C-alpha cells in the first residue's frame, strides 16, 4: 500500500496543488472524483467564499479533498475556524511556520501537510508534528524557495532526513515525471501547473490558452524580497525587471505590485499588466483537457514507463 494513498484514503498518489485563482471547488472535486486528492486554494478567497467552496465541494464529491492555507495571508484565524466548522479532514499549510497551526488542527483530528522548499524546513515541519511534507523544487509556479534548489536535487535530500511521507512538487505534469519523483524517494506527487489548463480551473480562459504557447525559458523566479514567485515574461514582468535594474527597494516592488495584480492576470485575464504565475513545466503543456483525463493519462503513462524500465 502506498503511504500517500493510505494517509489520504485516495486511489492514486496524485495531489492537485492549491493554487490561487485556479483551485476552486470545481477543480478540487474533479480531481478527487478521478481518484487523486483535490485541493481548494484558500489563498485567493475571502473567508465566506472559502466556506461556500467547501460546501460545494462536499456536494460535488464523496471522496476526500483538502484545503490549502498559505499562512502569510490575513484572516487566518477565521479561515481555520471555517475549516474546522465545515469538517474539512485534510489541510495543506504553506508560506509560514508549521508550528503555528499544526497542533490546533491535529487536535481537531485533521491531517496536516506542510509545503517546504528545503531540507531545513522539512525537518522543522516534521518536528512540528505534520503528517507529511510537500517538498517543492524551484521549477514550480507560485510561492517557492529562495535557494533555487531543483526538485531532482531536493527530493532525495529531504528523503534522507525525514521519516514521514514525502510528496514531490515542482516540474511534474506527466506519468514519467511522477515515476522519476517516486524513484528519487517521493511517496506521491503534487501537480499544479498542469491542472490550470483544465476546463474546471477557475483561472481565466486567456491565461489557460497562453500557457499552451509557452516554451522553456518563458518563465522566471523573481520577487524574492517579498515572496518568490515564478512569472511568465509579459509586460508586467518586463516592468519589474526594469525596476530591479534601477536598484529597486522592497517598497518600490510593493508599489509596482499594488493590490490584486495576480487576480488581474490569472483570474481576470489581463495578460499584459497582470501577474501570471506558472511553473517551468508549462513548456510541456499543449492542450486544455479535463482534470479526470489528466489523472488517468498520468497513471497510464506512469505504469507504461515503469514497465519500460523493468525491461531495460
């Protein structure tokens, strides 16, 4: 029995990442219904919106699903209260100290997973009592590590040091990528960018279509002074680079970023002035297809690749 399928009571060790402006109840329930673990991304939701998505997700699937909570967001007390009140069984925490909420959640019988970008943080998460960690390489979109450690390097290093289940993230969108992560020591994989290009993702159609045209080198990890994000190289990104070239301060960066820049890009579809976050693996994404199809294809490819290797 796989440690991750056992921990979450799911069919396949595939977890859909809780991405801002993409991971609403439609995507989460579709992945959970397909045998993976769907995650609602609370990072872009007001508390009452999150409650609504949890209720709708419960109605749309009988299978387990989770909520991802980036701890650098406001209203966190209210968000945690809603999670408890609505009976959510699995919580993924990220962007913060795992000690802050792990005990509270565990006391409520909730399974806790923390997202990390280094061996040091993986050990801290284990110490805090989490049930598993997601180790995310710098290929990933969204918030990731300042150290720029790739998934290929990070997974075996974390595996060597921890005893709890390990989920690999960053640059995984195929069954072959999944097999590679498992060979390196992961018990399961978390997939983000691939699930943006689905009908069920709540991101704007124009953003989904833009992802299909990306090649290697079209994204860049930046904004490390605030919270590192991997951005598509559009006009907003170029403005950001011009600001860096002038020796930008943290305040300058905050001013350019302003409010709701990510919403403007990923949710409202402003591909010029919006902040567009996606992983390097976008260069391999060529089609918008249903989440269930992606899960099924990944499992088929994973099994086929496993057989090919066995014959070598």
